[in-house]
């Protein structure tokens, strides 16, 4: 069980994490989502006591991380940045961590095996690929057989086989009753792995929901309309519950009504339609819509400004 | 809360009492980390080779009545300390600052979130190893260099009064000097910064201060690390220019405690 209460982190006057509260329950995989720069890594570092929060507290298994007498058995973590001395072999890296807790060498061999890096365990980490480095990080996270697992972007740099391995690993860890918090900036990846979602943007909590209900809400689908009289049709469709946006001239993206209604309206006013397509709910789209205002580096899409209903 | 406890039953029963962090275990871990890096052995062996090589050269090239004839015998044969102190300082900085440049510190502090035991364990391992390694080196260097000096005015045996004590004190002094570097590395968290800081603060600043025309400053400079270490390598430190052996050891120890104390305080407070 992870509990964040009003976590806030400021660097100077820049607020990176802003009054963030959430809970992560055992037995499920919780996806921690947000665009780059949303504050995911900073939040994870605060959970582990590496960064001190400006305000707020975090507890893992009922205590602050540093309050555990055997922290590696309580929480195993993979951080985004590499946390290994490149001059040491993978096995020696794990042994040095294990020794602090009195964890036996047999457990080191076991996690090396679990992560599939037994063959390279004697090699210096310097020569490791990104994927092998990630596997070593995951081996380190599992070293203490922890009740809670926190992984920051674990699929980074992994090949498709590695990605699949992570997915199954996360699910099996949760199935064993562990608390699993895994960050990603890819909604599609989380949709395949996670049961629960904590979504943040610019350090603020945007959604704390289950994947199922997120999918359901995202399913309030949009309809793509291609017509030479886009402005005219947009004005006709406008209503309190209908939003019409346009990404390119002659193309409308209509939400809040359905294809049938749009077709009837167009026909009634003699507006020709070249295309009328209900869009399948896209998780990635829903995620981007949710976090659009909080993306740190916004690439401005060159488009017509959204055509509002009251356009003449 | 039942949901919080029930699923835990699925995890294999853990030996709650067996696994826990103790200071002895952190020391064991730091010893493992220390000995599994090549840089450790390169700098340690480099330091010993410098002491032995320079000592033997000094012995072999000694001429009675030459430039070295009024130099303290032990100081002359331990002249390699000038080089060795740089290598030991580099090793000291690498032990702490090296963890920051590689990111290893995040792993170390995740395993030991109370943080300060990591620094003190590093200091203990480094201090003991450099002391022992230096002591073994000087116990070899002195009698071997003496082989060249039989019959000269510099002939001296390990068993002559004060010789063994000076060699032990000199080895302790070098280890303490290294601990200052280790503390600086913890404060500055950068390998080049730590080495630069050590060379600047420990080796250069005292020389500049010594040139100032104030007796009080010159008196104080005697107790600076480099000067204190030099004093420890002398069988008979000249009273006007150097602190006594006891005072020099105390001074070096205080410098080391100050550097480590600052490192420890900052380690506790700063984000990683």
C-alpha cells in the first residue's frame, strides 16, 4: 500500500509536483501516467525518500520509506536514471546491495535468473545495453522480495520480448498480492498492463480511476465529418452538449452527438457530406486530451482554431 | 483494512527478523563495493609503488655530504608520500563522489535510507585499508632502502628508537589525509570537483597562506593537513617549523572529522 498525502515539490519557484494525493492498493497493477515532465520521476523519488518533499508526506506499508528497518524487503524500486556503477559487474552490484540487509547470495542468483541476465552477471555493467541495464535494475528491485514494487518506465529500451516479459512480470507480482506502481508516458502500454490509473500533468492529479472506467469514458466517441461546408455545418450542430473542433479545413471532429443526427442535420440543410465516420475510442487520444493542457513541451499543431458553434 | 492485509498472505512468508540493515552489514557492503572496482586497486598499488620506488631511489642515490645529508632519514626514505598522497586523495574522492557521477548513490541510499551510515562505513573501510596498505608498504620500503645505506650516516634499523612509531604515524597520517579527500568528495559530489578542491584547499592554499607576512597565519599553517603529514614522516620534526607527532595526528584527525562531518550533514539534508 502506497499513500501520498499532499506531496509537493518545488525547485525555486517552479512547482514540479503540486499537492498530489493518491493511494496505490495491493494486488493490482497501478499505472502512473503523465506526459514527460509531469513529475512522475520526482514523485517516485519522494516516495523513496531520495528527494524530500517541500510539503506533504508519503507512506509505504504504513511508514515513511526511511522508517523501515529492512527497506529492500518492503519496497523494490527501479528508477529511471541508471543507478549502477558501470565498473562493477552485475552480480557484484547486487551482492553489495544484498549485503546491507543480510540477504544471501542464493537470492542474488535467483533474481539474476529471474531477470534473465545470469550469463552476463560477471561482466562489468559498462558494456550493458539499455535493455540489459533495465533487467539489472529490475533484478535489484526484486532482490528483497518486496511487498511493494515501484518501477519508473521499466519498458524503456527493452525489445518486444522484454516488454512482454515486463507485462507478465507486473501482472504476476500483483497476483501474488504485491503493490505495484509502474510509471509510463504511454497510455497504450498501460492499457495492456494496469488495472488502475493515476494520471498526472504538471505535477497535479488529473485522474485517479480504473482502466475500465477510463476506457468507458473515452468511448464517448467523436464523429469525423468531411464536408465542403464545414463552417455552416458546425454552426448548425452547435448546442450546449456538442463540441465541434476542426483539425484541417473541411474536416470536423464532432463530440456529444452521433453520426445519425449529424447526417439528418446535413440532409435537412442540403449540405453534402464526403465522409461521416464514428471514431472508435482511442485511449491514447483520451489520454492526450486529458493531459493536453499540461504537456510541458507543447508541439503546436498547425491547425485552424477550433470552430465554435456560434461562428456565424 | 482487510484488503491491505489479506493479499499479503499470497507472498511467501518472509523472515521478518533476518533481513535488516545494521551498521556492520553496511560496512560489509561498502567493503564489497570498495574491492570490486579496478580504480581502487590501481590507486592503492600506485600509491605503494610510488612510496617504494621513490624510497629505494633515494636510498640508492644517497651520497654522504650531498644535498640530502641534513634531511631527516625517515622523511628522505618516505619522500614518495608526496606522490602517494595524491593517489590516496583521488581514491578518497572516488569512493564518495564516484557514486554521484555514476548514479550508484541512488541504489546505495535506497538500500540504506538513513543515509549517514553509508558515509561512515565508507570512511571506516577506506581508512583501515589505506592505513594497512601504507603501513605494509613503509615497513618494506624502509629496510629495503636501508640496504643501500649500510655504513653511511643514514644507516638506521627499524628497531632504532622512534623509527617504527614514525612509520606507523606516517601511515595513519596518510589515511587521515585520504579521509579528508573522501569527505570533500561527499560535500562536492563531483570527482573533478573533489580532486580540484583537495589540491586547491589542502595542497595550494597553505603554501599561499604561508607566504603571508603574519606569524599567526604561519603558525596556523603548520596544522594544515599537508604540513602535518610531512611532520609525521619525520623522525625528529623540527620544532619551529612542524607540529609534534601528537599534535600533527590530532590536527589531521580534526580536519578529517570536519570534512566527514560536513559531508554527513549535507548527505542527510540534500536531495539525491
